[in-house]
C-alpha cells in the first residue's frame, strides 16, 4: 500500500504536507487549548508533525494513520527526535473507514478529506472515534477567489470549480452538518509558498541524484512547469484552512 510516487519525491523533505508553516501549526494547537493527556486521532497523518510537536508542546497523546510508508517512517523518526515516541504512534495503513478502539478528544483529518469521500463523509467518519464533547479538525481548501473558468480551477489542480466552496460556503456547510465552528486557522499566500515552493528544490536535488531513474522525465517536466503554475493559479485562487468543529 502506497501513495503515487510523485508525492514521495516532491514531498520527501516536507515535515508538514499542507500549506501551513510550523508557526501556524503551533498556533492551531494553542488555539485548541489542549489539556495534557488529550488523545488525538489523526487520519492521513503524513510525516506526523502535528502529533509530534503537539505531544512535545502540549502533552497530548495520539495515533496517526497514513498510507505512505515513507511518511509513516519519517513520523516515527520525528517522534524519537522530539522525545515523544512513548506518547504518539504511527500506523501504516488506509485511513478510509478507520475507527479507533479508544475514543479521542480530538479527531483530525488535515488535508485528505477524500478518505471519507469529501468533507461530510470525513466528518462522519471522524465522529465515530470521537468522545462526547470532543473536537473534530478538518483541513480543507476553499476558493479564495472564484475561478472565472473551469480551466483556472484545473490550473489549481481541482477537478472542477464545484470541487471546492468559497470560505463562507465552506463555513456554512459545517453548520448544515450539525456542527459549530469553534476555531479556525487559515493558510495565506506565503504559507502556500512554503508548501509548494519547497517542492522545487527537493525536485531539483532529486534529479541531480537520480538522473538515470525512469521517473526523472516526469519530475523534470514538473520542475519546469510547477513554479509558473503555482503563481498563476494556486497562489491566487486557492485558500486552505483548518476548521475546529464541535457537535451542536
Ligand atoms: N495531515 C498531514 C498530511 C497531509 S497530505 C499533514 O498535514 O502534514 C495527505 C496525506 O494523505 C499524505 O500523507 C498521504 O500519504 C495520505 N493519504 C492519502 N490517501 C490516504 C489513505 N487512503 N489513508 C491514509 N492516508 C492517506
């Protein structure tokens, strides 16, 4: 079980696989007023930066589940590096349908709502692992500016304009699911650059060390086009945020 190889090349050096800086991730943890000992379930936990830094900074315990063996391995190393390996565990596996045995105080899916077939399905999935009164975290894109054409949406790597909502629409949709939005931290254009632009040097370095790899042609093509695509489309049109939800 693995994710498509392009991500494990372009994001091999990322600790945070979404448009958040370390500062924004820490601000989110602080905003949630986490009690030490709070259990967090993180579906699609990537390289584990959220659980590891929050275990260090806020004393939480947690479990992450991710489909990438590379990212899961990095998460375990990070836990050791930060001295929290006794408080967080990382499972390599499919998070679609994953329900934890022990209920969590916080259940999160930050930047992978396809695991539940969209925001509504992912909220429903996370709710199954959540204790009464717990908090759900959803990380999701929204249209910061409405794309004027379907081609612009595709330039943002969205399937269509209808794949995402503008921010007021996204926030309203959580209400319709029966949840209060109780906190929110948004990405900005500079934090998008940290996610996207840091892939470019990773790709360049990978190409220098893997010139003979059959995958090099694809990585070369991406490096040649991604900077312009990012500044033309994603950086202008796409927003992203993490929303904290509590059942009404
Ligand atoms: N939440 C992490 C990672 C977001 S990127 C962070 O913010 O850093 C999306 C992640 O989803 C990747 O780590 C990818 O490996 C993982 N993923 C994709 N499909 C998955 C699935 N079906 N089950 C579990 N993880 C999945």
